[in-house]
């Protein structure tokens, strides 16, 4: 009699205590577990192990979870291959983006129990175990490859946007969306931003408030006092969403203020485009009046 084949789960998690806890829970409930604590290695493992489900952390060494997911999506592997994201981050903007890239579900580490994770994995396995899985995967791979190759284009795609954001995961998401319409330079702190400003013709700035060196409010004030850079429109993108914080940003000269949790990357890109177009119209009017 043939031994029953156990569903295979690839677990990519660099917190070894958590990885061991999850692995033991799933193994005791009939799953074969293959584990990696490194992003680059984990991606290769997904490609070689042919798993039924992937459980993926986002903060990983060598290659982060977003990069892994994007690679799978661009090759049409997701959403046919179920991916369950397990992460410390629970920002709506991030959850929405990983689901766009094919992740089936999302758990926030501080909010879930091993039993809840097991239930999610069981649901995802049942969804792909009803026969004809390979044929269904191939059809979905082709469909999603077409989606991955489709670009959303607005206008003014030669404009340059400086994105100042120290959260690398969110920076990757926003950069990818903005690059459909703009040339994007990224800085993780004000010091790097100053260097990029000095070497490039920047048309707009997306600015986080909480930065590792100079805070965003101070940097904005610095920009608006500068003869060289005061003309550049600044869009604040921040988790700080109290009315006094929004008023402060606008009073210091920001052209717009977006609370991260309330907006999608698409909406942010559209707001940046609107700001650049408004600035261009204003310059045209000034030139016409001075002629």
C-alpha cells in the first residue's frame, strides 16, 4: 500500500524560535516542512521543492519577502501557488500591495496563534488539492504573466521624483508604482536626500516624517528656506495623521499630506502626478504673465 503523500510547505522565516514553533505545529498535523532562514535561499527553495503552500516572512536577510513575492508574481507563479504572509508589519498599504502580487492571506505576528496559522494553511491546501492542480497552475501562470507585464502609465513620464522613506518595504512598493510614471530616486535619510538633490533636477519630493537623522518637518523647513529647492513641491507621506501634524506640514510648505494607512500606492502616485501638473501649469502662467 502506497504511503500517503503529505502536503509540502516551504517556510521562510529568519526568527528561528518562531520558525521552529510553526514547523512543529504543521508537522504534527500532517505536513512536510522545508525551512529557510534566508530570503535568497528561500526563493531557490520554492523553485526546487514544488510546495503546496509557502509561508513567508517579510523581513529577511539577503532578499526581503516583498522581493521574493514580486519575483514569483512576475514569473506567473503566484497566485496559483498559495502564499501566506506572516509579518510584523500590518500597514494596510502593505497588505494591499502583497495581495496584488498574489499573496492569498496575511497574518500579523503579534496577532496570531499557531492554531490560526494551521487553519490558514489547511484552507490554502484544500484550495489546491482537488485534482488538476498542475493544469490550473499553468493557466493561472499565463494569465498572471500578462498582468505582470501590463504597465499603468499616466503622463509626464520624464519627471523625476525623490522618495525619502526609511522603511525599505514601503519604499520598494511606492518606488515600483511611481516608476510607472516617473524616474524615481530613493533616499533613506535626509543626508542621502541632500546628496541626490545636489546632483539631479528633481521635480517633486515624497517625504516621510520619521527619519533616522533629520526629521521630515525639519527637512521640509530647510527646503523651503533654500533658494535652490524651495520651488520643488513636497508631498508628505507619513503614519502621523493627527490634525495638528497635518496642519504643521502644510504650514511649513508641503503641497499635500497623505496618511499612509489611508491611501494606496496608486492613489499616492496620482497625487504626485497632480502636484507636478499643477506646478507645471503655475510655471506656464508665470511665464505668460512675464512675457
